[in-house]
C-alpha cells in the first residue's frame, strides 16, 4: 500500500515537473522575438511590408519633388542672370587646353585659320560666315525689345546674327588688313583710309569682348634652360561647344546677299545681281578725307 502511494506520489511529481518544463519552455518561446515574428499572421506581415513600401515611396517622392524645385529655381536664376538669345538652348561648356606658345588649341584645326592666304584658309573662314546671318522669329525680337524697324525677310522671319560671328568677322577683317597687299590690291587712298577706320572698330570690338568675357584662367611660367626669358605654360579655358553653335546657326542660316532678300522699305533692293562685298565694307555715311586720318 505504502509502495503504491510512493509510486503515485512520484508520478505526480514527475507530472508536475513535466508541466513546469512545458510552461517554462512556452514562456521562453513567448519572449523570443524570432518566435513572435514566426507567429505573426500572414496578413499582418503583408501589412508591415506594404507600410514600409509606401513610406519609402513617399520619401522618394518628396526627395524628387525637392530636387525638381531646386532645379527650376536654379534655371530661373540662370535665365535672370543671362541675356536672352534663342541660341541659349544649345550652349554647352567644357574645358579646353591651349598650347603655351601661340594660344592654339590642341585639336589641330587652328592651323586652317592662320598663316599665309591659301585656299584651305579661305574655306575655313568661309564656312563660318556661311552661317553668320540667321532667321529669327518675332518672339525673339520681342524678347530683346527690338521689333520696331527690324529687317524682315520676304519668306517670313527676320534677319539676325549672334555676337560671336561679329567678333569672328572682326578677326577675319584684321587678318585681311594684315594681308592688305593680297586682299586689297589696287585700293585707293580713300578705301585704305576707310579700311583703317574699320580696323580700329574691330580692334575695339575685340577689346570689349575680351574684357567682357573676363577669362580668369591662370597662366604660369617656366624657365627654359636654353632661352633667357621664361615660357608661358599651357592654359585651360572654359569654352562653348562651337559645333553645337554652328549646327544651330546652320539650321537657320539665310544668305542676305542674294538679290531680293534684303529690301529697304523706302530705297529698294540692297543687293542686286552681280553685287559682291566691296573693299570699303563698313563705309561711314559721311565723306572721309584720307589726309585727315
């Protein structure tokens, strides 16, 4: 009898111990975060994932909105600080290194524009001036407040040109002035006097342009062991993409020397058949005494 009681008691103790172990294990499992995650219903996991996704999307949307607004603000500031030109849309800037001795770029094309008069040089400059004059719109003229008295084209639009082409015209004119014996052979004293006035005009345009652009790129000097004076080093310049500018101009180019293109409203056709650029380009509207120059 006592033996049975002892056995029954031991069984009860074992049962209680087993239950305690189960309770303890359950308690530990409940405290385990990984167990809690595993025990989350599937719909709650989907909600958590969806909430995180929406939050991330909203953050990205806000960030993109801020960047877009900043970009608009910067563009607006740039427009306010830049004079209007229909060619502003093609401006693209990059750094270019010029050689030290003569200011030439390293692209090899510079040689076509300098040196003695020759066909390849004539073509290089001619290609520039083929696109010098362009067709512009009434909106362009209104933007710069120059619509009144503007020179209209017979097939629509108005005549215009970009400043850079005027500056290049002046470089070309100075080149021809240096080589006057080639380009102006047989010119009269009066014509030479007028060309001298034009040369001074071009020198002043180029001076103003250089001071206006204000290229502050740094020039340094190095000693050459065989030369007394130091050499200037290669220089870096911030340059516009010339190809993009000429492509823009070529798409709008107009030949104003073609008869019937330029017609003065009171005085008639400017260029007639067979007309060409005269020696005295830029002749002032007053008589000039060559001896007074």
